[in-house]
C-alpha cells in the first residue's frame, strides 16, 4: 500500500495523529524535499528517501522522471506499507496527485490511499484571521474544472445545475471519516436527498 500523507503547512504540531501512526508503521518513507523530511524525522527510524521532482517544462523528460520515481516507490510498496509525505494536503495542488496517475500506469497493482493534511487554503484563513462563510473560489491561474458543494441537501438538483456548465463526473459523500460514512460515485447512484453533512464533488 502507498499512502500519500499531508503534513500540513509546516508546523510540526499540525500533523494528524493518523499521519504519525502511518509514518511509524511504514517500512519506507519518501519525501520531495527537506521541509517535509524535517517534519517527519521524529517519527521514522530511517532517514527518508528524497525523490527529485524538478520544475521543468520538457514533458518527455518529466514523464521519464515521474516514471522512474514511481517504479522506485512501487518496489517498496509491494513489500509493505510505504509513505510519500508532502507539505499541505495530498489531493490539493499536490505532487502526490501526479504520483498516483503515473503509478496507475506503471504499477497498477499498487493500492493508494491519502491521509489529509491541513491545506494552504484552510491554513491561510487561520493565519490571516479571516472567516469564509459563503461560497468562495480557489485559483492557481488555470481554468476551473472541479467543484465541491457543501451541505448538499438536494444533490440531484445540484448535479443538474452543474451539468449545464459542462461537468460530467460526480461523487456524493456523507458523514466523511465517521462510522456512518457514505461515498457514492456516478450520477445514477446518487440520492435525491442529502443532509447538512453531505457533499457533492464534480469534475469536467
């Protein structure tokens, strides 16, 4: 199993208990840089292995590097649980997102799971002393291709509205990380009614 572990914004006290537990149990830990390595060293018995992800624009060279890194990780993941640790959250603007895609191509036998960390989106609100109480947008300069609708009491109505804007893939979730968690993929499997703890995710 390959775990993508979010380490949060950089404060060692903001690591989750689950992240610490998986770090201690992993047979191998990988990091993309020193900042991540510094945060995890108290919880691992061996020095983490650094994987290089250069900021270049040569797509052929990038694919070559990503493939080589994925094969290194897969070799260990076939022997036991391994962790790839990064600053922030593994599913938001993250190196691990690319790792998962390449891993699915070159080592489809490796299962992956992500452990969320405090992202820059939530940590910036805390440090700035601001509150977000209505809908908001997050941009990195690229086109918007995803949405997350909270408090999705009428999920099918939400889906119908976003379908008109070109969204095609939908996931419904309710009471995440609880013993009553529900995750349903595909419009046809999503109910008409949700509750306060329901979320609809969409992708173009």
